[in-house]
C-alpha cells in the first residue's frame, strides 16, 4: 500500500464531524478530507440536561457510511473521540440505562464539599492529580448515589461516551486511558481505578471496565454493523480507540509543543497548559487547580480548563433567538476587531457563565456587580469576551510556569478556536511571546495519527508532530504593544473576581 485511509469521528458538545485522513506511507504526509458534519446539543427535561446518544450513534454510522462510499475498499480504520467526563450506564443485557446526563446538569451543584467530608480533597488530588470541577465523573456518580437513583442500582457497566460508541461498533467493552483520566478516580501513577475512593462514596465498582491505552485496536466492525452499512468491505475496517478524550488527541497533534512551548486547545472549552512526561502532583498544583490528564504515548497534559468559545456560542444563540438573525463566528470576530476596547473584563470561569439561561444578561449582570462599564454594542461585547479569554490564558500560564519551573518562549493554539485571529493576537500581546496558530482540526488529526500509531505506522509523538508540521500551515502571531497589554493585564487582575 502507498497510503492508508483513516476515519476520525470527533464529537464535541455542540456538534460532530467525520474527517478522513489519507496518510502517504512514503513521505509520511497527511491530507485530510472533511466528509460529514452533524449537530449535538444538550437536551433539557425537568431541570435535567441529557445527551441524545442514540442520535449520535446514528450520526456515527452515517459518518462511516459516507467514508465507505467515497473510499471504496480503502478505509483501514475508524476511531471516535469526544469531550471528557460524561458516561453511559448499561444493564445486565448491555442495554442503555436511560440517556446519559450532560456535565452541565445542575444535580452536582454543592456536592463537592460533601464528597470531601467523606474523602479529603488532598487524598483525591494526591491519587488522581485531577482538577476539581463539579462536572467531573466522580461527582456525577455521587449525585446518583445521593438521589438513590435506580439507574445506578441496576447498572452493570459504565462506559465513557466514546467507549460506548466504540463498544457499539466493535462489541468490545473497555475504558480508554485518556478518557478514564478525566473521571477523577483514576490513579495518575499506576493508571488503575481508585476503588477505595469509590467504595467510601458508595459508588459501585463492579461497573468499571478494563483500561486500554490510546491506540489500542479493539477489533473489526461488528458483522451486523457492516451489513447495516451495506458495504462488504466494512467488515475489514479496524475499530481503534485513539486518544478518545478530544483534548488528548488535540494536544498530541500540537506541532509546536515542546519543553519551551505551552498550548491552548481551543474550542467550547480552552485547555491551557504544558506537556509533561510524568504527573506533577503537589500542594501548589492542587491549590491552583491544575489537572494531570492522560495523553497519548504516555504523556501527561498538565493543564487547567477554562471556558472558551462556549460564551461566544451562547451569545450567538441568544442573538438568534431574539432577532432571528444567525451571525457567523467570522462576523462576530470582525465586529470585535472594529470595536473599541471598553476597559471592562469578565472572569470567564465565574460559575454564573457555566450554563445560564441568557448569557448576555449574565455578562451585563456581572459587569454591574463589579462596577465596570457595560458594552454599548455587539462588537464591544464580543471584544470584551475575547479579551477576557486572552487575559485568562496569561493568568493560567503564569501559574503553570511557577509550578513547573518552565520558561515559555511560545504558545501553540490549536483547534477550532485557533481560527479566531483576534484571540490569537491578543494572547500574543498579553503573553509577550509568539503564538503559533494551528492546525484548526488538531483533534481529528491527532485522532487519525494515534490510530496510525496503533497500527504501527507512527512510532513516537515526535514523529507524529513532525508529520503535522510537514502537512499543515502554522500561522505565527508576534506580540505587539507589550507595555499597553501589561497595563491591561494589571487592570484585569484588579477588576475581575478571579475564581482561583
């Protein structure tokens, strides 16, 4: 074979896409081909938020069908990645126990303190090295315990969302390592489940599955799936667990990441951090809420989550609901570039911005409460949000530098948010170092190349990133007006009630 065709299905909180990667085996150059897109959204019922995984399953099959038709007899493998922390429960017949809850569901509000009364937070962090957020799987499961949920009583298996889809594709139940690390009950050093922590919280441990590494070949497409898709060749398609946590796949494909270059994986959430070879678990890391999530090739993604394009997405949704006009992201960014700076800021991680009914009202309410000027038009509103995101990047990087002792000489921003030139430039200005933007489809590219590693084609993360640099254009944003933005950062820290 001169090349292989590998299908990545990347499912995010607002939508999914299927991207085929054609990897030339001679010069190890990758070209990508977007085949299919589909929507995804949380569904609110009786004050609970759910994921419609049955719809997602249908779209995954549609994605594979499109790939099989276009690349007749050439599709080698398929792998699925999704956002972290959310899970599905299966009963003794391997049937779904209801729709999975979405991580923004309010049932976890106020539960973290109760968990810490049973298992001290120092113990949880000391074992897992994972950032404390109420959305973590640990608190979702404890919420079901508190509710005495029949769902948990009859469950016989827990699969993270991509593990569920991989099970339906291959017939193999397993928890892939990078996704398992987001639960906050995986031991960061031994890579085994923290059964003792779960038992103290009365969370059943019999629902846990075997942990497999990123790049593990789970098997071929199930025969019934192959027959349903109507393509005989589909029986020979491997189902591979890539780095199934989308962040891990994206970071793997960060072409400029090294010991001197940090990263921002930018999408609905922005994941800000540095790459390590071993977990870094100490009091400073815990107090500053850094996470040691699993990465591809045994790396550690030492990072902090912060709200990213979610806030802009929600503003855009509200505008559509109110006016009927659907602004494109490019239109909103253009308005922000042309707008004046208000000198006002928000902490994008304030809890009020996690899942509000009306994001625009919440921003105005926050500014009133903190005594700051409110934006006078849409452009000023969007610029205020993007500026606040860039400033929060620096705030988190400064903490990472202090904890790790690293000195950063650049930042690689990748993922869908890297299309936002204003955010890239403002981050360079605020940080005072170059920003390397791209690739935009980092998650799918990482997914594809980790699958290639599972088939023995790619040997190391350095080789993987070399393929990315050889295949995709990386834009460079040099810092400007450093004194001005140094002053702006000081104002940001003084005016914003930073959550941590």
